């Protein structure tokens, strides 16, 4: 009830602020911040603020429609259409449209903030954004890159997709349970996961389905890549993105059943009287951590490996040079995949492992730096003395290499056991993880989207807007995550509802950067929609010299539904 009241109050207040000429959301929030500390729960405050912003930004259209004076700059566009309607006697129609939109904005975004913030952000990030995005890329690109007409098993492909919306519907349905959503974090650590309400079994079942979807997709990719390549394309002639997805598919098949086993053991502990993780019955909660991170660390590379392939393609395209050290790149990525299964306990240095165990996982973690360094060297060597141009995909790729390397160095710091005792469960870990994942997975996805969007849609994107999107994203990522290194080294803990006043300035900077980063991605959405609807027609060979870099560039833009009806020949 408190959450609902905060939502409705924020929406109503936002509408009132929007009506006042010249006020707008910014002025409204200034007044809000004077009493924001009175909220008993920070989540209630967030819900209220989101509702205020969402409602006020369209509620200010009252004055725009009736008087031709926009309440704020966000209402200027509405005024252009709305005021002429008012002069024609259709003000009721214009205002009702604006109010309905404003109210729905406040309710929807406030609800999503309340519902998703505490429980599902990490699960949705991994299983609902990054992995489906990479699977979508692969479904488009792998058949075209290897000269196949389509995926080898289209019905299995269909199954792997349609499992996703069902699984997410089940996951989100737990929000409406009387006991509330799960309160064990995305890692599902016992004993919290064993003590929650009735939502936990549904969450576990949805994770089973999401894992099943990933495994079915992985089987399809392995079958397609190994059996449907063009004549003359042996394994060491495959495009780098195909190599990364072949390795990723094997990682999925190896790692996902481990997670399934772990969550099934949680279910048996809860409903069938077993004691795998129940200390009172002789079990060990730390055992779950071992099993979870045996899945969790390969999962990190499942999310990042496809980006390695995409960045390799982009750098060689805009350097006008073949990728330096093709074979070493393949061996480096395969090495990373293998090593990812023997480093899991570096997440657990503080649980009380024997010294020999800590030394093993420290050295094996540091060992990953070697193949990672090989890749970074090869990317830089490809760019060295190349005929570089800096289109948007190249900018995101360079940003990827730069920031991912920073994340790699902080990972080496965390690999040192005595140092990790100081860094563990502080914001330094959060900084490291996001310097790896955001530039790694997200920059890779965005770079690939810009790179192949003209091929997919047949239209070119707006280069000026694309570069603006890059610089805003690059700056906001660093504003958000770089200060986390400092507050982490100063001792600020992660997963904590409050923090000491000494961290307030850095946290304010982090919040500004986070909002800037989120809003900037709306620009990316606009660019994609604009490209699809009104972009200039693209040539089959979109980028200069791309025709020599992959079979997909020999097809029309957009390509036909069945890429190659006649199998091409690769020399």
C-alpha cells in the first residue's frame, strides 16, 4: 500500500508541476529533494521521483495546448500540434491524450522501478538482455558468414526462442505473490533462498527454462557451424565471430547444467528434506557458492566472447588490414574458455579456503591475463599503421579495447589474495565487474549493431548521431564506474542500503553518470528506428573493402530470408 501511495502521489505531483508554466520536472525535483529524506524506505523515494519525472514531462502540455506556452521544453512538440487543435475547438482531445500519456508514463515507469529494482535487475541483465542479444546476432550472422541458407535446426531454434517469453512471464509473475518477490539476490545464496516465500520455486523453474533455451540454441549453433560451412571454409578460415560463437556454445552446454543442478538442490533442500546447503542438517551453504561460481565465471565469458569476435571484424574493416595473428586469436579465446572453468573460487577467497587452494586459484586467475593480453596486442597491432577511419562502430570498438583493458587490470588486482581480502565486497569489485561487462558486452552489442545495421535493414544510420551516442556513452560510463574504484578502496561496501557521509560526493557523481548513461541509450533507440524508417539506402558492400572480409557482404542489403540458395565457394 505504501508503494502504491508513493506511486500515485508522485504521478499527481508531477502532473501539477507540469501544468505550472515554466516549472517543469527539474524545478519539481528541487522541491522534492527538500523532503525526500522523510520517506521511510529509499525504494519509496525512488518510486516517487520516477513518477514525478515521468508525469511532469508530459503533464506540462496543459499550458502548451491551451495557451501556446510550453510548461517546459519537453512540451514544445506537443504545443505545435496541440495549440492548433485548441483553436479548432478540439482542446479536450489534445489534453486528454497528453494526460493519459502522462499518467501511464508515471504508473508504468514507477511500477517498473519498484518491481524490478530490488529483485530482478541482474537476472534480467544476464538472461534477458545480453544473452538474447548475442543469440539474435548469431541467428542473423552465422548462416550468412558461413555460406548457409539458414540455421541447421529451425524448429529447435523456434523452441529456444518461445521458451524465453514464457520463462520471463513466470519470473515476473512472482511480483504479485502474497509473499512478494524473491529476496536472495541474483546469486540465490542460501540460507536466504531457502527462507523466502513461495516465489522462489517459480524463480528456480524460470531459470531452468532460460537455461534450457540457451542449451537448445547452443546445440543448434554447433550443428550449423560444424556441418553447414561453405565449400573450402575449414575451421581456420571461419570468421572470428563464428569462432567466438562456437566456443560460446560449448561453454553454454558445459555451464548451464551446473546452474540447473545447483538450483535443483535448493528445491530438494526446501521441499524434500535434503540438506545439501542447510547447515542445521549437516549441509554447507558455501558448497552452493562453489557450484554457482563454477557456472558464474564461464557465464561472464559467455556474455563477452561474442564481443571479441565483433570487435575483431570491426577493427580489421576500419584499419583496412586483416586481423593480426588470426591463429593466436583463436587459440587465445579457446584458452580463455578452458581456463574459465578453473578460476571460480577467486570469488570466494574470504570464505576460509586452505592456502594451497587460494594459491591455485590466484595463479590460474592471473594465467588468464596471458591470452587476454594476446587479444589486446593483436587488436592494437591490427590498428598499427593501418588506414584508420573512425566511424561509429570503430569508436565503440576502440572504447571497448581501452575500457576492457582497465577492467582486466583491476581483475589482476583482485586476483591477489591478500589484496582481495581488502577489496572483497566493496565497490572496487563493482567497478571491476562493470568495466568488464559494460564495455565488454554492451559496447560489443552496440558496435555490432552499428556495423551490421545497414546490412540488416538496407539503410544507413546517421553517422553524426552515432558519434554523439558514442561520446555521451563513453563519458557517462566513466563518470559512473570510475569513481567506484575510489569509494571501494576507501572501504564502501557493496549490496548496502546506506553509506557513510564521506562517500556522498562520489556517489552523487556516480548517480549523475548513471542517469546520463541510461538516457543516452534512448538516443540509440531513436537512431535504430530512424535508420529503419528513413535512412539512406545502403550498398551490399556497406563499408570500403568489406567485400573481402566476409560472405555476408556479398549479399544484398537487406539480405534475403534464406541467405544462400547456392552454396558459395571459399578460396
